[in-house]
């Protein structure tokens, strides 16, 4: 099944979900509406057999976030299908978690939350994975000041073990 | 016996030598300085190279890398110290028994290296006192061995009378 056939099936099942299919991308990309992401993802997993999610990542543009999903199908040996979701609200960015569908998305969504600050409602255990819970800010946002920290500066934010 | 001359048999002269307590004490410590395995990143591989057969550190008595800080004398901080790891480095240094030494290996341990980043501690001497700095990215095994030589020179110059771990006043905490 080609990517265009998949696109046709998605359009058939969820007519309002596909927002855009940009021509200039080298990999076939489908931009979806954020509120229908979970339904379309479940459809892709159950009906169309896209059973391997390799990556969840995010991009910080000046006026919106993009959350990017890379999908493969192992049973049909089909290559890359890219899904993108645009989130316009940057202060309370959130998109439904796909961890119930693809369990491998667990750590990847934790990473996106840690570094970009995008919330994933429906995630079983959303917390920081590379930095610690009290770290000031989300470093990979463009408005995070690119600087080094001293140990003393970050000391009050660290979680303390009980008998330190 | 009013004479103060020491008369010895010929046999005894060959087997007895006189020296100072300091020299023997420091010689013993220098020739059996046990490093703690604390390889954090790429410099660890050069440290392993020093422990391997070509650049043998066993000839200095340092081939036994203790896993426990309680049994080690020397902490070779080899590699990038991230902000997340920094409190654990401090904790492990605190668990080492005196006399203890720290060798900062590689530019990441000295000053953060090429990583001027929010997540990297800019030099391990922000949190623990360092005795020898070995620059390089990574330093060649010969450079690390030169670092060991400097450390040994430093150890030989220390004296029991002035050693901080034998003083009656409390030592500064880290």
C-alpha cells in the first residue's frame, strides 16, 4: 500500500482530519488537526497496520509548535510515513498521547515534555527524563537562553535524597 | 658504653638502610596508589588504555581499579560531568578515605570542554578539589602517565607533620 493510498483511506474515514499534505517535503508528510490525532493514529495502527512508531519529536517555530511522528509498517514492510500536528498555543501546548496505541512512545513523549514543554494528556507517567523535575525551563525552546549554569545556581532546584 | 659509634657486621650493612619516616611513608603511598574506576565518557577509554598492556600502569602499582570509593586513593575524573551527575560525584568523593587525590582528566573535567551547555558542569573543580589537571581531548595515555608522575612528585613532597589528615584541627568538609 503506498503512502498516497493510506492518505486516501484516512480522508475517507476522517474527512476533516487532514489539514495539509505539503508538496515540498522529501518524505511523504501528512499534517493533521491536533484534536483528531488520536483517532487517526488508532485507525492507522488497527486498520492499516502501521505498527512501528520510530520517533516522536517536536519543532519550535516562531508562532507554533509542530509535533512530528515517524511511522513504519513491519508487517507490510512499508517505509516512512510522517505525521505532523501543529499546535498554535505555545503557553499551554498539549496534544493527546499516543502511548496507549504504540507503547514505545512512552520515553519519547517524556523527552519532548522535558525539552520542549509540550504536555501529553493520557500519558501514563509524564515526567522529565533527561533533566530533573525542578530544572528551570525547557532547554530546547528557542526562547531559552543558551547559557551554562554553575553547580551552586542549580543546587536549590535539585531533588534531595532523604538523608543527604 | 659511652661510645656513640654504631658498629655493624658486614652482612648487616648490606641489608640495612637509614632513611626518614616521611620518605618511606610517601614512597609506600606513591607506589601503590589505587585508582577508583570513575570513567564517565570518552576519556575513560584512554584511561583503560593506560591500564592495558602497552601503556601499563601496573608498573606504578595502579592496576587495581577499586570499584568502591572506600578502598581507593585516587579518583580519576575522566569525562564530561553533567549537571545531573555532579551531586553523585561529590557524594562519591566524600566517601573516599583520606589521603585522597583527584586527577581531572580531559578538558571536560577541567572546564567543561567544548560543551558550553546548560547540562554540563563547567569543570569538576566547582565541586571537588583537584590536584592534577591533565588537558587533552582525550589526553594520550602518555599524557595521563605524565599526570601520574606529577601526582607522585606531589605525594613525595608531602610530610607527615603537615599532612591535613593527621592534624588535630578538623579538616574542611570537601
